[in-house]
């Protein structure tokens, strides 16, 4: 069955248009409220948001939908996505909701849903909510005496700060460490600087003045140059950049050079393996992670298990395999010992723990492997088309794989949030992968002209 609303990470779109109107948000609240109202207890839903202007549009609409189904609503205000997952568990809520479009510009927004354990919903549950949104979402409205209530959780920030601090090894401190922290003018603008400062770091915070429209605007993990420049300017030991909802991070070394999520995962996994903390003898990553990471894990006698793109698929595989580290090259790092979803701040604390424990520069410490050359191209297509079903595209992909002769990878997939075909080619030769990628992109673009 084709999805109408949900993508790879909840529902996402331009605010006040299409899938991101107040009406749709209310229907999500009603449909999800109906789905998760089971039993005679008083049901609760936790709602957090990032700093986008459109949060003021969607939050009350969602609240109205849940209240109409008899659910009490606990409003967190601007909070990181992982804080919503944590507080959903802590407050014994039936459901958690995060309003965010992650790293997208402020014009976009999204609705992410978590179950009572803080896990993102399965495809099956999302499809059931979609069905209810279009068919009978306004059925089973509760009588007026049973309407829910809404209240704000005034100490939400403090709860998450204490949670995050408790993930940092108690025998370590960050005294003497100078850290540039870019909060992307997003959800972590209050929590992240406080955590690092309370643990002893000298924090040089940027991206901490949200105004509703500057989230991810030339800052944060998708625009890390501001972080890199500030590290060089202030002679900091490390730079950490979060995204708009703080579920991912990118770091840079003391020279301002970017270190991606694959290298971060490799370093944490290696450290945990040395300390006998790594579970499952494996690291879980997606099909986008570099071959160099896979070879590094093999050199340690460990495995790299791959999933499709999306941190919820990573989490599902981690739970199935009994692993406690997983993530994505983009910087979603999932540490199941602490949380059920990607948590940029908690991952940053593990990075800082390794840095403090080893006492070596980031440039030396976070270079666990030499990455294979990897080229990623995005090709836009008309909605309703399916370029990957085209015979010429299939042939171009097959020819590309043959050209690599087993020494590389071709990964082609549709974006879950935009009408894009993502073409990734990886191999030992820069010129070869550029040629393979060019030919596949051209075949996809040719479909658009048919």
C-alpha cells in the first residue's frame, strides 16, 4: 500500500501547505489518539517541538486532536527529539510526538511519533494511522466529561539535562577542554550548552539565538563551516554541531576538519570494544556507511550489520541483534544503553569521554580508517513517476556495478521526504566512481524527458 502521509521519518512538508496544515495535524492527533487509546487508564501524550515558527501552528492543532479523543497532553516546549523519546518513557505516556523537520529549513516542519517505549513507530502502525486519518478519524470522540486536559511540564529542560549528564562516565570531567558547540538555533539551544558547562568544559556556543526562522540557517550539522571557523578562531580542542532537533551531530578536529558519523561510530565502537562494553560484537549502520568502516570492524574481529536508511531501521536491527551502537553516516548515532533514538548530545558526550580518556588530539583519535572515495548525487524527478522501474535506468545501474568489478558499491534509493533519487557510488578509484555516477544520473534524468 502506498504511503500518503508518512515518509522515512514521520510526516514532513512545507508548513501550512499540503501535509503540514493545522487540519492534517489535528487529524494525526485524532487518529493516533484513537489508535493508542487502549484500556481504562487515563491516557497521556507528550508533545515537544523545535524552534520553528510553524510550531505555534501545529502544536495546538495536535493538542486539540488528542484532547478530543480523551488523552491528556503534556507540552514540553522546545526540546530535542531524543528528550521527547526519553520523557515519553519517564512519564509513562502512551505516545510521544516531536514537531520538527530535523535539518530542513524553517519553512518545513514534521511530525514524528514514538510509542510508550520511546521507539519510532513501525511501518504497520503508521499505515494504520494513515487509514484512520482518511476514514473515520472523527469517530469515537469522547463525551465532553471525558475530554483530555493539557499542561506544560515546567522542568522538562532540567530533566533532560540530568539525563544527559548521567550518560557521561562519572570518573571523568571536561575541565580544561575548550569546545565549540553549534546548536543550529534549534531545539538544543538551552540544554546542550548547560550540560557541557556543568561537566566542566569551556563552552563557546553558537547558534543559540533562535527567532523562529533561523533554524539550520548557515549553521548546525548541515552547515558546519561556522563551527569549523569558530574552532580555528578560538583555538578550541573540538567542534560539535547539532542539527535542528538535536538527534544528530557532526564534529570537527582542532584544525577545523570535518569528521563524519562513520568515523565517530568507529571510534566509539573501538573504545567500547576495548573496555568490553560493546554488545553483539557488531556495529549497526545503513547501506550508506563507507566500506572503510566495514573493513575497520573486520580488522577488530567484529561485524558491520547494514540496514536500509532511517534510524528506526537501525534501532530495530540493534534490538534484534542485541547491539548497543548503531547509526548513520550523516551523524545519527544511536546508543541503546542510554536512549532509543539518535541523540546528538549523548553521542557528543561519548566522543568527549574518549577524548578525555585518551588525552590525544581529535585529529589523531578520530581517524580510525581511511574511507573509500564515495560520491553522492541527488536527482529530482516528477512526483508520480518511478525512474527506478525504467529499463534504461536498471541497465545503467547494472553496468555501473559491473564496472566496479566487486571492488565497490552502487546504492540507489528514493528519498523518503522529497521527490529525489539518491545515487551513491563508492570504490577505490575517484575517476571510475565519477563515471559510474554520471551515467546513472544521466539515465534517471532521461526518464524525466520521456
